[in-house]
């Protein structure tokens, strides 16, 4: 579908508002000043997602996902390079991680990343749901670790047979003097994306 | 999935259930139907028709009778089905209400104001608050020390955006302050892993369904394991008899410490200490006394050193003290103090003055850096000089 600069900018602005809300929540939870921004938004057909994400296909990625249903169906995923997410959790959870052994560490990382991802995805999806003017029901979050192709293969099994498009929000998270580049991917039907941008158009014209 | 399964099961149930409706109800409904039909037909035949001039043949009369019967039987059947459905609904509701009580997790329903709408048996057991006491109350009323901004925001996100929220033990520890009946290690409150999910009724009102997993035991277990690991690590780094570090630790500590000294241009000094005539003590008094002397000697050294310094048992009766931020003058002062303390202390079970020591001092200076090996070798050389010059003294280079 054709998107002009204005549409993408508008969505990016809305996403920034949504994720700054998530940052406030995270700051409170983690007792640390956290900033989140969305420098770039892209809309690509499902087949081009892997390429558009600009992630090394051999590197391990940590992904938190929540599927949604209702009038629109699909999956929202938040991805961070695995090393970054590990370092982030270590920095945030600090001493309790240092105390724990190697095996414990993985459990702690998963749990913490799942909660952090949960908050960020909820904020991102609330922006989309508001734009769609529809109520979407989200599932509980899940956690995956693997290379990007692995993760996409896993998720496409769940969304097989649907004509999907992906809204990709590049996210920039700043916490404990670290900066982490993440990607939030919202896979949804072409129709839903169309509705979303129609409403965005109306909103822009209204302004 | 669950819903469709229930619907299918449910359709089958009321179909077969129609025939399982108690006989007395079916008979009663039948009697009502036929009585009403008889009364209506009588009314029609004896009251209404005589008022009009219509004549009705027997054939038409029986058709009217049949139609009337069908019209009356249909709602009766409908009524029977409705009755059955209602019973099933009631049963299903009761089943689901009981289901939450059979779960081994805490389940509660709250609205945005934090008012409790359901409180399962697990929570009754763990908190000592009955369902009756809890329902209709605010969470803040039930727990005076309730303080979980994360739960508040999770409930809001869950109800507003229909997105379930996970609240991990790792980042939150717990959401409801539930005291443990028997505290585990240093844990006094139940550690919880919580999820908050939206539950919307037919009127569109959404409640937050909170499920609470008690993970106290696994948290206690992993912290016990962590403590054990820390203890084992400390044991592998330390000498069992004196509590001083071992040689293995010395080298792993010294290399990064020297790098830091280079970075910050700080001095570092090394004392090499040896108990004079230790073999004689061992031979005269036995190994037990020898061990006690080693322990007492290490104790005196520890007393004279600062927190950032480390003491290493380098060999049998040979110790190394590494002093951070200490140049030659400071090192000499500390060494002299140690010498004096050893001379004037009764190291059990020997008398004052029975134990003496010799000390070699070397210093690492930013202006004349050297390797860790050279630093120790120089201290060893100074110690040799001290021994050679009559023992019970401190020796250092320029």
C-alpha cells in the first residue's frame, strides 16, 4: 500500500506518545530513568519483514510476543539483540543476578524481559487500537530466543494463510546509561492496516 | 477454543436433556396444556360461537382443535427447553465458581477501584481473609501495607487496553503483602509471580482477573544455592586454617589491581612476612600449637591491615600482605606496627615475645612500574636480608 511521508510521520508521533507512557511505567518499575523513542516507522508486506528489520540473521534475538484477536487479528513482537537484553537485565536487576548461578540467570532474564516487553507492547498496541477505533484482545506474553529467521518461522506458523502486513517501529531505549536498539513488529491483515491509515488520513485532514 | 467446546457440549446436553427433564414437570406442563386447550375450546364452542351466526362443521372443528393444540404445545416445549437451559447455566456457573476454588493458585477479581469481586479458597487459606470478608472491600482496606504501583498500573492497562499483564517476581518480588506462616531464610512475605487478565461481561464492564503464583520456595531455593556457591567460591580462594587468601587468589587479584594502579597512578606495596624459627615452635610444642600460632599471627596481621588490603598465606609460615594506595613510607609504617604487635602479644598458648617475625617490603610506584612477579620477588629478597641480618626486623629497598 502507498504511504507518504506524512502518514509515517503521524504514526511515528503517535507511537512516540505511546512509548513515552511505557517509559514512565518502566521507570517506576525499575527505579531508574528510562527513555523510549521511535525514530522510524515502516510498513512492509509480510514477506519483506526479515529484511526490513535490519538485524544480523546469525545473531541471537530475544523476542517477546503477544497475539491479538478481535476485529483485527495478528501478533505483536518486540525484539532486542540477545546480548543487549541480557546486559540490560543484569544492569537493572543487579546484585540478585550476580548472586544467582548461571542457570538461574536465564530464568531471571526471561521473566524480566517478558514483563518489560509486556509493558512496551501494551503501550504500542494501545496506539494501534486507538487508531483502529476497535477493541483488540491481547494474549498473555510469550518469550522466544533464537535467530531472526527462526523466530519469524515460528510466528508465521501461527499466522499462516493470512494476507499480512507488518508495521515495524524501530525503538530506542535508554536505561542505566545504556542505549538499546529494539524493533517492535505488528503483524496484521492488510485490511486492518488499511483501516488504520484511513483513520490516520482523516485525523490529519481534521487537523 | 474453550468457548466453542463449551457451546458444542452444551447443545448436545440440552438436546438429550430435554428427555431427561423430570417426568412430573413434563406431566404438569402436559396437564396445563390440555386444560387450557379444553377451556379455550369450550369457550369458543359454548360462548363465542352461539353469539355469532357461523355454523361450523365437524371437520373444520377438528382442524381448529389441532391448530389450537399446536399453538399451545409449542410454547410449552419452548418452556421445557428454557427450563433445562437455565438449569444447565446454573450448573455451569456453579462449576466455574468452584473451579477457581480447586486451583492451586490465588484467583481474585477486582475492578478499577481495586474493589474485590471474587476471592478464591487458596487466597482464603494463605491470607486468612475469608471470601465473605474480602468481597466488596478494597485491596487497600484488606492490606494496610499494600503498596504496589505496578499492580495498579497493570490493572489499568489490563482493563483499558484489554492487554494481560505479567508481573514477575524478579522485578517486583510480590504484589500482595502476604506474610509467610513460617518465614523461609530471610523471606518474610510470600514471593509472587502474578498475571492480570481482562474479563469482560455481557454489559461490557471489564474486571481484572488476577492470578497469583506462590514462588517463595523456588526463590528461597535459588538464594540458598547462590549462598552455597558463594561459600564454595570463598572456600576455594581461602586457606582453611588462617582464613587468609591462597596463592591462587593472589595472582587473580594482583594483575587487575596493578592495571588499576597504572590507570590511577597509585602506589601499591607488598609485605612478605615469615615467622622466625617456626620449625622450632612446631618441634617443641607440637603441630597443634604450631597451627594456633599461625592463626594468631594471621589475626594480628588482619588487625593491622585496611579493608582494601589482602592477606595471603604464601607458604607454610610465610604470608604476603598487599597494601593498596600505600607507598614505601606507609608500607614501612604498617610493617613496623605489625612487628611491634607480634613482639608484644601473647600468641596463645605461648608467652609474650615467644613469637617473632621478619618482614620484607617492596613497593610498586607509578614512576617505576614493575610486574607482579618482580614485586613479589623484591619483597622476598628483602625478607632474606631481614633474616640474614638477625631476624625480628623489617627490611626494605630504596
